[in-house]
C-alpha cells in the first residue's frame, strides 16, 4: 500500500490564485459595456460540446437580430471537442466555426478565447466568426460542415482571418465566448 506523501515546499515555485472564470466574464462584460453594448451573462459554467455551444449562441443571435439594441451575450467555462477527424484546432476555434452558419447574413460577431492564450495544439487563443464568415469560407472552397467533421477549424478560420492570436498569457481561468449584436 502506498502512503500519502506530504507535499514539499519548493523555494523556486510560487502559486497565486489571481482570478476566476466569473471574474473573466465580469471583465469581458465591462469591456463590452465600454463599447456601448448591454452585456448579458448567460453562464460562467459552460460545459458542453463546443459545436453545441456555437450553434446555441448563433440561435440567440438569430432570435435577437434586428432588435435595434447593441447586445453582448457572454458565456464562460470550458467546452469539449469529440474528435472525429484529423484536422487541427481547439475548442474555441470549433465553437466559433460552428456558429458561422447561424450567423450568416446577420449583423453579429462571435469570438471565443482561452484565457491562457492557447486553444488546442495550436498557436491560436481562439476563433472569430461573423455574418460574413460562411460566405468567405465558401468563396475559398471550404464547406463548414466538412471542416467541422474533420476538426480542422484552425486552417479554415486561418483562411478567413478568423484566428485570435495572443500568445501565452501566464494564467488560466477557462474560456469566454462573446456574441455581439447590433
């Protein structure tokens, strides 16, 4: 039987808790408010398939499009991706790409980013899609459904300037997705 080991204090290691996903969402909401959007926090416990979250946020965009109000819907947490293909990407990129069909033609934009500055095995922190993304992909011969089936959001979003590149941030308090309307 293995005994419990007492954790050793290392002189060259310092750990600080500097934030939470709730604080990340609050900071994102404050930034949206400064830009004239009315922030609406949907959840700070997002925990589902990335594609499902992207489609849900696009459904919200379709429901509230044309309201005349500048709205910012926020969701914090961490989604998952079930790999079915051999492409490259991360959960935030996949969330944004999955929203693209639902955002098509709308005055709406969505971005989803990892607070640590990395998303999957890529150099991107996340992804961006708006009302023009689907058409831009099609113009490059990319079918969003085939790209999602291959889990290749990185290359597709890269082709339409939809990657968000920040570099490592030195922190990790999950992800935040923001849908902007109006």
